[in-house]
């Protein structure tokens, strides 16, 4: 009987996580406090490398949920598009409790998003803000084509400055069929949304100036999965 039970005991022990309060991948208050904005960015870059390579970190999401149930200490706040192909948790290979995500078509930074970012950084301690756009963005295409549709009309209107700037610099058709125009408008929109954050939020501006947080942008390539970063305030 003893010989029969021994392999079972070994298997059970092997399945028990040998962590202290939390596995190394889970953000805790101590880890968040010790993290610098550059290190937070490096964490996202490493995660994107894993995503692109098809080697995501092994994660026990239910265990992460249990550990973070009593409190959250994310390393970064990400503003990204609503697009179903560009979920930040996936493309940066992050787990539960690792990042705040504010998602809206066209990754625009309106007052609601600003308030969310102020909470994420000032109250909850995130060290980095990332504004992420992506290739073939339907919102940008809609703004280029001057789409009018209910409440979407007002949202796309927030992309018009980026589209107008791209049209001045890009030859060819003034339609979403012009790939170069769409891509240029996408990048310009990310930069403009980044610029709007310290301009519209005194709280975030002060945190950026003091070095408490950093602000960068990124463009996600839907085909390769790679996020190309645009340095803003780092």
C-alpha cells in the first residue's frame, strides 16, 4: 500500500505551487512599489516578445484570481482600441491583476478615459500609461471615409485631426482604400492621444513631470502580433 501511494503523493506535491504569498509573475504591492516606469515597459515588451514567439507564460488564471481578489497592483494602464484582435492582456501576455485596460474604438482619450487613468496611476499605483493603436483600424478607416452612424459619428470626429494631418502628408486617394493614409492616420492619432493626456489632466501631467509615471505609444501589427513602441515621456 505504501509503495502504491508514494507516486500519488509525489504527483500531488508537484502540483502544489511552491510560492510564498504570490508567484513571481503576479503583481503585489511590494513589487509594484519597487517597479520603475522603465521596468514596467520592459515587462510589457517581454510579454509581447513571448506573444510573437508563440510562447506565452504558463499561467494559472484561477490562482491569480484568488491571489488578487483582496487587492490589485497593476504595473501599467493601457488605452487600446475596441477591436477584437488586439486585447492588451493577450498581446502583452499579462495575467489577472497585471494591467488596467481602457478600451474604446479608435483608442481615443476622452474625459472618462482620463478619469480612469488618473485612478489607475494616482490611486492604484500604475507606473506606465500606454496608448496602443493597430493596423487596419476600422475606426480610423471610418474617420477617413467620413462615416456617419448614430453615436459613432461623434466618436469618429475625435479622429479627424489625425486624418486631416495624414491627408496633407500622404499622396493618393482620400479613402480607406489608401493603406498608407490609414496607417499614417493611425500613428498620428496615437501620438495626438498621448499628447492630450498631460494637456487635459493636471494630475497625470504632474506625475509625468515628477517621473512617477511614464507615457508611451504603440502600434500593434495584427498579422505578426508585434507592438512597435513610440516613446513619449519616458
